[in-house]
């Protein structure tokens, strides 16, 4: 596999200057056109405003890219048939010459291969509800258990089984800390209802943990920095609970299962909250990107 690292990203990594990896799934699959392109460019600009280099990740014509130019970002945003690639899909996409946007797991893997240590995303995948019956768990968790990268996120998607996901992360040895909070955020919500064992309050504290990871050695697992969406920008908790309950009932009644569950629930939330869930999603992503930029700067200065 030939990993294509943009000249700007390569030079920054080699000089130990701050870089932030960004996933491309939100561009290709997470937002309607043409808003998706505007948001993609906005997120890259936000990274630069914090003093870091953005490294959007994708696979184009079978070549994994870490760092995209303007035309490539437009291609991800506009091209029909852009696949959604997890890390398990990367060999198949490379061998077949396919193009696709990368999820959390694929982005983390490719960013780490390029030497990028900090990654910003919206919410992680996790353990799905009714896991005992479906055995459905996101590939994000296993990949993060064996990848040394710091992921700034708004927790895990609230449609998932949050306590089971936290337990799974503990079992896998993935470090989790709340940023400025003792509570684990719930993606659309500032508080998922569950505590975290560790709290970090500044980018320098995050960078110190990253240095400690390297000094201690051991398994090359990730650090999850769980950054809550601002309370004034979160989805109304009562509305969230009511709409999600209805979505879960409809999902069961219609026999929706497997990989179809998550997109169905997310779409249901957008439609039945009049877009408020999407606005909360974007607010969380923007906050995570800005924080990741500051963490990357602190890491570069360490």
C-alpha cells in the first residue's frame, strides 16, 4: 500500500509541528450537499485558526491520503458512490482501486501510519443496544485498543449502549478522560448520565498524558478525550429521550437490524427533531476540532 501524505502534512510531522487528522465520512455521508463541503472547509479552517495543520483522510482511486487539497475535498463532498470505509475495508479499497470516505477506525489507522497523533471527530462508535442478542459492536473500539492516537470526541453516539461501551473500553485498555467534566458526554448531550474516572482541564494536561503513554510503553492504545458539547448547544434532553424511544420502537416494529440500525436511528433523530440533532452534532464537531487543534499545539511544544 502506498500511503499518500500531503507535502504540508509530511513536513509538519517531520518538524514536529501540530497536525490534526479529520475523518471524511462526515463530508461524504454525514451531511447533505452542498452544506457538506462548506462544513469540511470550515473544519479545516478551524484547525488552522488554532495553529495546526489539518489532515483530512480519505481513499481516492485505491490510494489512501492523509491531507487533501481543495479539489480532493470537493471530490469527497460531491462524487456519487463514494464508499464508507472502516479499517477492515482499506485493503479491499486499495486492491480494487475504490474511492471512499474514512470512518473513525480507518482515519485513526491511516493517521497513525502517517505519524499524526491527534484526531478530531464527532462521536465514537460503540456497543449497540441489545448486544447480548446481536453481538453488534463498532470496529472503532478494537482499532483504538491497538492504535496510539489521541481522539477528541463528544463521547459515543447516544443511540448506543453507553455504559456497555465504557465497560468495553476499560476491558480493551483504552484510556478515557472527560475534558473539563467528570461526566461522560453523550454526543448530542453534554452528559450521557455516566461518570468518567479521569478529568483533564487543559491541552497541556492532555499532552502530558500523551507523553506518559509513550514513556510507559505497553500496548499502543488510544487516549479518548471526551469533550462535551456546550449545554446551550446540546439537543434538549427531554426531546432526545422522547424521539429516541420512538425511533427504537419503530426500529423493532420494522425489523431493522445490523448495520441498518445506526443510520436509521440517526436519520429518525434528524427528522423528528426538525434538524436540532444535526445542529447539536455540528456544534460538537466544531468544539472537538478546535480543542484538537489546541491539543496538537501543546503536544508539539512538549
